[in-house]
């Protein structure tokens, strides 16, 4: 292989490997959400919608983060965006499921791109209400929230 062809083949191969890697990560995440029902075999793809998953996350976060009365309004603003985002993801998932058998490889990649762009748009919508809520938190609440986001571990509210 001459040096000029190496300079062309290596970047192209790297792009292909990265796309394959990102696709595997995306599919693994999508599969884990769908398989969250804990069933084995063909039933493992029990349809856990993004809306259902989001509702579970909202309940779990609400039980682990102690909100004051004034923070409830900010929390509600955040959960409204979370719910809207979940509806968008469910629509994309439904569209993908309806068309996946007829998609060619290029259309499949475009669908992944569309989903990734939707995730980015959703994060951009989610950040302002989350920032407002986070700014209103006490240092203890921030520490707990940081732990939840860093580790994914939720603690139950401590009753007084």
C-alpha cells in the first residue's frame, strides 16, 4: 500500500469504526430500556415507552430530592419538559419501528442521526429549567443531586 492510499483509507476506516461503535452504543441503550421489564427471551422487548420510563425517573428523582414548597414550581417546570421530550422520543421510536424493515443502510443511518439530533435538542430544552431548579437548591440538595447524576443512585427521602 503506498503512503497516499494509507492517508485515505485510514481516516475512512476510522469513521466506519466510530459509526459502528456509536450505533452499537445507541442500540444497546435502546435495548436496555425496552428490556427493562426484566423478562427473558422474545418477551424481553416488552414495550417500555419513553413516557413510562420518564414517569418512573420523575418519581424516583422526586423521592430522592427533597424539594421545598418554592422549589415545587421549578420542579414542575422541569418535569413538563421531561414529559414533552419523552413524547418526542416515543414518536421517533414508533416511526423507526414502523419503517425499520423497509429501511436501507443509508436510511438507517439517517434515522440514527435524527434521533441523536432530537436528543441534543431535548437536552438544550432541559438545561434552563434544570439550572433554575439547581440554583434554588441548598448546598445539601446540590450535593445529593450531584451524587444522583454522577452515580445514578437515588436515596429515599429521610422522614423527620
